[in-house]
């Protein structure tokens, strides 16, 4: 049963039916008690009515109650015994009546079931009035049924009214469902939360939160696609021009120079595309699902090995120091984080410069530092360099402008912090990533 209305209706009607059953049983027991009291009083009065009469012999059966008549089973049966135990009166014959008289009220078993009897001493004899217990139970059941009959007849009406009331109560959910269904795919405005029942507000609030996050993600994706298209246009245009220059080269020397520039352009375009793909793959939710204890120093060592050829080509000394320490993270993402920091430092550091990476621990957790002897970044620009494709005016570099954006996304996914500061002796740049010692990305000893 998938319909919420049907579930509520079945539940409410089930509760009503259970309540009616319990109430009916209680009414039956109450009616049976009242019937017992009433019939006991009638038994006593009937016996008393026969007490003062004189009996010489047992009379014929009373008229109007022939043997076997069903009505006789519902009537009181009166028997009178003399002092010597001879039955001198019998109101009407019966196949199984109590043959023993016990003074006062008593319950007697016969082949036809239980009987209720009342016997009283009369001079030298005994008068007994008896009635089947089944009569009392049947009358109590009939009384209870008559009392419950109006409610049973009203049950269909109650079911229809309950169906209508439940439908009215669930109408806001239907309106909400219709509003969501009729929305255009690009409509990500929050759903109205006014005039909603309290039970529906958490659902609408969660939907609005989802819509806000979806709008933010789509806006970031649109901005990313627009920026990527803009950034790819320049290297592709440059490649086309370099191909034309190579085709128009007048001699081998000019052709070789054009080919060399073409190779450099292809390398820059390849690096840009790789960075774009890397940035698109850094989904914080997916990274969070693959967290494990990772040796940060080992990740830094692998990243430094990846950057070593570029550093050697540019004549830059590359160093790494520190002690093994584990943090909870994604191994590939942490390696990419360190590689982008070192790669960014190498690309902006002049020839014969130096880039040092270090992994250390302190009271606040684990620190990853990458220092270079390059021109550094003015403090006013340090917050903006984490934006995609940002490059400072007047700076020449083979970078794509995405390295620090990738670093920022990985840092956020690991609940860490990154900051930029002046390098040693006030020269160059120092990038510091702090992994917390507690929280969602704890340092592991």
C-alpha cells in the first residue's frame, strides 16, 4: 500500500474497528452482568411466588408450552419437591433439567449446558426456579448488538468522512508535488514555505537546501565552462598561428624555430587541458567517500618526483624534508595537492632558484610547507590567486592559472586550511597547508 491517504485511512479505520470491538466486548460483559442481576431477581421472585401454594400431585404440563417447543427453552422452569423427595409440581417438561435442588443461587451443569437455579424451603418441601445460562448470554449479546448497531451502520459514513478529512489534510502535499512537477528544469528558486503544515516544513526546507546547492553547483559549472572556453581559445589560436608560421618558413632555421614554438604551444595547451580535467574531477563528495590513513610525507615525495624533471630543466634546486606522519585523506588528491604547490613554485621561480617542501607536526596538527625564492605574491593578491585562471598583471609564466584553484578544492575536501605568506628572509612565497589534529580529517599517529 503506497498511498499515504490509503495508509492513514486503513490505520484510522483499523483503530476505530478495534475500539468498536473492545467497546462491544465490554458492553457485552456489562450487559451479561446486568442480565444476571435481573434474571436472578426474577428467579427469586418466581420461586417465592410458588412457595405458599399447596401441591397434592404433579400437574400436567402448563398449557402453551408443549414438549419440544423452542419457547420452553427460554422460559423459567419451576419444580417443587415434597418433604420425601417426590416432585409434586413441574411447570413444563424438559429433557435435561437440574434434578438436585440447592438452597439459594447455584450454577448446575446438565447435558445441555449450564443452568442458573434458585431454591427456597417451603414448609415441608422445596421450590426451585431454573433458567439456562445460554438464555442470559444470548440476551446480553442481543442487547450489546442493538447498542452497537447504530455505530455499525455509521461505519461507512465514518469511512467516507475520514477519507475526505485525510484528503483535506494532505492537500498541501499534493499542491507541493504539483508545484515541483510543473517547474521548468532551469527553475531553481526556493519553494514557498508559507501555509504549510509543520510536518511538511522539514521536507520543503531540505528541498530548498538541495535547490540552493544545485543552483550553486550549476552556476560554478557554467562559470567553469565559460572560463575554460575562454582560456582554451588563446592557446588554440596561438597554435594555429604557429602552424601557419611553420608552413611559411623560408629556410630550415626559421622552420626549426617555428616547430620549437609549436611544441611549446602544444605543451602549454596539454598542461591546460590536464589541469581543467583535474579540476573537474575534484568532487569533494567523492573525495570524502575514499578517505583513508595516508602518509603525507610519502605523498609529498611522490609529488616532488613528478616535478623533478621540470625543476631540473629550469635549473631549480628541489628539496624535501620531514618525518612520516599520517593524515586521513585521499592518496591521489593529496599527491595532486603537493604536486600543484611545487609545480606552481617551480614555474614562477627564476632559473637557479630553490624550492623546498617540508612536512612537520606541531600542537595544532600537521603542516605542509612549500617555499620558493621567486618573486612572491603581494598581500593584496593572495586571496585572489585561488580563483580559476587568475594571473597577476605583468607576470610571465607557463602556468594555466588553475593550480592553486585545484589546491583550494582539495584542501576544502580534507577540512584543512591553506594560507600564503612571505618566504624565508622575506623573499619568495611560502604556501602552508594545515591539517587539523581533530575533527573530520584527524591526524593519525
